[in-house]
């Protein structure tokens, strides 16, 4: 087991927030920041900041704090944002189209290289800089191109068959916007699930309990 395998998921899930806030500070030309001030921005304790960053080497200097630019670049490297993983989009409906048109994949470690949809009427239509491909072209495209990740923006009842195709083509990484449990079918898959309804219900709970 490597050192990174022992790092808790709660720490890993805070890294993008560190990166986002540090990027904002860098844009504001802030050169350095203490763990106390960074903790206030992150809404955690200074001890938590130091513990989190010590998982990856620390990066701070006694009496100086953290170099904003250096720490941002260190976390960028830890997250692998320079890798440009090749991603394909499955499903060019309203949500998939919105992702393709408005989401900045390249800043976040990925390059969207193709989009597939089962609706024959959509074949050949432009989606951002991509041309929507027929679902039947999936095997040929994956055979001729490196594909690291599939983004699933299709209904839950359509995921299983599509997932089996993608898995058979060697794809093991999924950004999953359906409610299908990929990990139960393929335990070795790397999956990040996005449940928008869960997030909205959580917001509803917080509002409902605001004054309780």
C-alpha cells in the first residue's frame, strides 16, 4: 500500500477547495498566507489545514506560512490537473449539452474529445467544438483513440448496457450523472457519482432546520 492509499477521502475531497481558493488568492496577487487565514477561508481549523497538507509534504515555512502560488501548483500536481485525460460524453441531452458547452474541462485535468448519442436526429450536430457521433460509432472511436474516462449523462435504465460496452472497451473511469450504481457491477471501476437531487434535498434540509 502506497502512502497516498492511506490518505482519507475526506482530505482528498478538500483538495479541490484548497485549489479553488488558492487560485482566487493568486489572481488577487496575494503572495503568502498563514494556516490560520487559509483555515478561515476553508471554514476549518488551522490544525486541520496543517494536517491535510502534511499528508503530502507540508509545503509551509515556519514564520512565513505558505506561498500561495507554490501551494496552488503543488495541489494542482497532486490532483493531476496537468494530465489532460481524454474523456468522452455519453448523452447529448439538455444536461450533457450544457456540460459540453459550458464546462472548462481543460482547466480540470481533462479534454473532452467526443460525444455520443443514441438519437439519430442528433448525429452530425455541433456541440461546442465537437460533432455529435452516433452511439454505433463508439467501438470504432475507442479502438482508434485513447479514452480514459466516460461521462454518463443518460437515464438510469440505459446505463447498464452502455456501461458494459464501455467496460469491454477498457474504460474504467466514469463521471456518473445517472443514479446507476456502477461500483456494484464493476468493483474495479473508478467512479465519481453526481446526484443533483441529493444535493438539492440536502439544501432543503439545511433550510428546514435553519432555526431549529
